[in-house]
C-alpha cells in the first residue's frame, strides 16, 4: 500500500487572535511539508484545487512544479484537478512539464470538485458539470496516448491533428479518477479501467464497500485485469505521539473549516463529540498515535477488500507547524513501514 499526504493549502485563522498566516509563509510551509514527506519516505503528495479565499491552491500545477524541484523520489499528484472547468490540453501540458521536472513522478487525479466556484469563474455552467467532465476526460485520456490528435466535442474547439507538447517523461502518465459517493462515478472509473481515488471525509469505511465492489465489477466486465483496478482512499488523517495529542492538534482547524462550509450548505455546527466519534474505531478519521492509525488503516484495508493507496488530508492542522512536521515524520517513519510489513 502506498501512503501519502494531500494538502489544500488551507489558510485557517488563529482561533485566539483571528489572524491569518501570511500567504507567502503558508506556501513556504507547504513546500517544506512536501520536502519532509519526501525525506521520510512517503510515497505520494497531492495538492488540491480550489478557488476560494480559504485555500491557496488555485494553481496547483505551479505548486507541484516547485515541489518537483525540491524533492527526489516522492510522487506528485493533483487532489483533484477540477477537469470540468479547465482545458484538458493545457492540463496535460502542465502535468507533462511537471513530469519532466520530476523525471517521471507526476500524476493526475481528475475530478469534478466538491465546490462550484470554478465553473462561473472560467465561463462554464455548473448544470453541465457532468457532461463537461465526461467530454474532457475523454480528451485527456486521448492526449495521453496520442501526440497529434483529431478530436471534436461540444464544449471545446475541435482539434484537427495538432501536436500537443511536451510529452511526459513517463511512457504513460497515471490518470486517476477522483470520486465522492455517486455510483455512476465508480462505474465510469471501472469501465474506463482507471485507478480510483475515493474521498471519504466522514461516516465509516465499510459503507463504501458496495461502491468499490461496483467499481471492480464494472472494470472486470469491461475486460480490465483485476490488478489494474487500483483503489485509493483520501481521508482525514493526522498522527501524534498520543491519541490525545493528535486529536487536539487537528480538531480546531477541522471544526473551523467544516463549520464554515456547513453554514453554506445548511449543515448543523460540528462538535467535539462528533469529531471524537469519527476518530474512534468505527469512524473514518485516521487520527491518533502511530499504533492507532496503523490499526485503523489495516481495518479499512480489510473493509474495502484491499487499498492500493491511502492519502492523509492534514490541512486542518496547518497552524500547528511543529505538530504537522511531527505527524509527517511519524507517518513516514513509523506508520508506513508498519503497514508495508503487515502486507509482507
């Protein structure tokens, strides 16, 4: 199992003063986090894409390129690329360039995004978000296979044999499909034979088993070998020296973020008991001591019939700089090796 981190470059106000970390300092800290993750042996670091004031990741390929120049072995991915609201040609060119800088470590996780701000910002109708995604995913997959491409769609001007450059360092750059809880998305990933990245930000891992099984069944029916149908999980996670230390470092930022998002969506205010329950044995938060997190990963792996990649969403703890660095170190030096050993 590959173990890594996803970041949204969150900017959360200090709960005591209301002050925000200066954006340049937050970006510097993010790049330090990627460099540390590389140094302690983690497998992948993903950077999201949002177009909101709470996040600094509206141009993730720029951040990933900066990370590529500072790292040696860690794979660098989007988390996710909001493909419906972008141009697949430009997206492919940008990731191909990151792949060249990193000498073959770039990956795209393509999705529709969990927020709608990108659509009007770039001149698209949110009502078309699925049709946009399906068409642009088709183009992106063709771009991966063909340098000079002829293609026609509804939302983008046709291509009539133009060459798309540069080409990646990898012979075939990985493209994952990022999904939430829509069955059709799992079927689409399986039918296309694409690796799956599932965002699980609440509830329990086992409730996603029917959807993962649906993905695997669709893939096998489409003729894809079972070993090519990789399953990745993106989950809230944080490692501390003790369960209490991990929860205390993560909770304030998480509570702020989800209270603000919840207010927009009509959710009730989140509470510490709810959070603690999600950190418990049945919850989907991978937050606690190395032993606690290891045990929950193994349980999640069993519940979902095998996980190939697990990425921790740690952005909520960005104010706790030392705790964040400690978490990355523990994840790389204690949790990940233990999981690899348990897999034999």
